[in-house]
C-alpha cells in the first residue's frame, strides 16, 4: 500500500508555470510506474504523464514540450513541472501508481489557469 499526497497547485495566469509535487508514504524505489492524471470540470479523467523507475518518461500530446515529470526515489517524491500553462490545463491533478495490481490515487489538487 501507499498514500500519495499532492501539493503545489493554485491559480496562475496563462503562460505561467507551476510545479506539482506528489509525496509517497513509502519508498518508491521499487515502484515502476508513477503517473499524473487530470480531470477538468465535466470531463473524464485523462492521463498526463508517466515516469518509470529507470527514469523513462511519456507524455500526453496535449502537454508534450510544456510539462516535465521527474522523480527522486530517495525523497519518495514525483514532480510535474508545468510551463507555458494554458486555460485548458485547468483541472484537478492526481498522482497515481500501481502496486501489485492495485491502483492508488492522491486526493487531487486544483490547478487553475486564467486567460
């Protein structure tokens, strides 16, 4: 099991930046896939980015080139650096991982981008 806690959200103007953090309650050294998802009002939750234990990253096309996912296993933390933010990035952002077939989610954090 693991508990995930997101932080770093808030209100930012279009073109600005935010850095989200996801702190895990246990070591993530052995956890392969850590990911970020988001859910905008009235829309389904969508995958944003993922990082493997080896540091390989993947991004949704909508954020590629603007967002960067990273992890520090020693700090049990995953980050999502979001640059050049757009109003359409407004959503609740969730940290996620799978451990032995079970999916774990953080409580989510609001990111609002004003135009």
